[in-house]
C-alpha cells in the first residue's frame, strides 16, 4: 500500500480522528471512506445522516458479480420484508 499517512493525518486533524478511516484496496489505489455524512436543512432544523456503518460486520464488497436480473422490480420485491 502506498504511503497515504499524510493525507489521512491531514483529514483527521481537520475533521476528527473518528470520522476518517483508511482501508487497503486490491489495486493499491488510495481510497478514503468517511464513516458519516450529515446534510442539514438550516431553515427547518432537520438533518439526514448517511453512512452509519459502525454496526455493520463488513464493509462494501466490490467483488460481487451481479447481472441485470439483480436490478429488476422482482428482485427488489424479493429483497424486501413485510
């Protein structure tokens, strides 16, 4: 893995240590993921928090092989719960 410590340290000093995580990749391309993204509507006082993945067992798996059928309406119905 390339030496990305400078980038990670810079981001952590600006945004906090917990908000930035470094993960190795198979192609050795520096990739940084944030653990939380918050969008705030200042007028209404509402917010949307995306990326709360600290309770997940694994991160994204980019090695999954998918087909067109995986994105059909029927596939969406099968993946849902009632």
